[in-house]
């Protein structure tokens, strides 16, 4: 009985993961668009910062500082937007078929989450590679592998949040508006573009309450060997956030009603 239940759960997760991957592969514009923005920031914003700003020691701005933040931004955008598949499935009637199937809704949500985070990691890895190709140096192979793990855990958290939001919204327009409202403050208050060590007190509260901050700082530690936040704290926060959001996303999806 237990074996049959586990096998059904695995098949459910795998089927939903495969469906998300096929949808991602067929949407070439989505792939190009999600990669183009971080690359644009890395090349053009990095060049602008290098020519306009200096560090406290008087040395030029190091464009490698932007790479972890842009990888985190790509993972955030892709993960959060993964929830839009629920909106599509609701509009085309596929969601109703899923919800009446004799499988746990939680495993359906988990399969969507794994599919969403896989696409997010693909995009994060592409930016990781492109940043290396344009001259950004990483401290070690082990650090790169650890950074991939950070991408996965962070992606799980944000895809869970995306699923929770999408489960409560009926239209693409409403989902896009909520995502814009959430993602831009998360990125701007994460330290992706500026150091968080000397911020005003009121901004510190927002920055250190932002889960993306800890993901970006963990990426910066593993890729570049420096971080303002202790790595143990960053890892702990993103793990707790991932478990909390995947639980929230699963619970919200279980309570979804389709008319």
C-alpha cells in the first residue's frame, strides 16, 4: 500500500515536471526574454558603473559584483512566473481535470514547483556561464557547485510563492500586476546592485527582511568569496523560506476551486 502510494506520488510529480519542461522548451520567447534582461544589466549597467563609480579605496567598480545579484534576479523572475502555468491551465480547462484526478493536489503542486525551479536553474546556469565567458572569475569549482545548490533552494521558495499567488488569481493581467508589485522591490532591496553594509537604518529593515537578500549574499559568497551576511545565516534563511513557501503553495493549491 505504501509502495503504491509512493509510486503514484512520484508519477504525479514526474508528469507535472515533464509537462512544465515541454512547455518551457516550446516557449523560445520566454527563454530569450528571461535571459536577455540580466545579460543587458551585466554588460551595460556594469560598464556604466565601472566608468562612473569607485569603491571606498578608490579602485574602479568591479563588475563581477553584479553577477550573483543578476543570477538571483533571473532565478526569482523565472520561479515566480512559473506560477502562470496555473492560470493557463485554469483558462483551458486542464486544471479542472487535474483537480478531479485521484491524486493528491499537493503532489501536483510539487511537480509544478520542481518544473518551475528546473527552468529557473537552467536560466541561472546560462547567466553563470555567460558571466564567466565575459571575464568574471569565480573562486572555485566547488563554489560554483554550491551556488547551483543555492539557486535550487531559492528557486523552490519563490516558485512556491508564485504558485500560492496564482492559485488565488483568475486572470493573466492580475497575476502579472501582482508579480510586478512583488518582484521589483525584492530585486531592488536585495543588494543585487549595491552593497548592503552601509544603508540607512530604515532601509536595513527592508533589506534584511527580504529573502532574496540571503540568496544573493550566499551566491556572492560561493562565487566571489565575500559576503556581508554570514553564510550560515544565509543558508538557514533560504532553507526555511523554501520549506515555508512550498508548504504555502501546496496548501493554497489544495484549496483551489475551479468552476
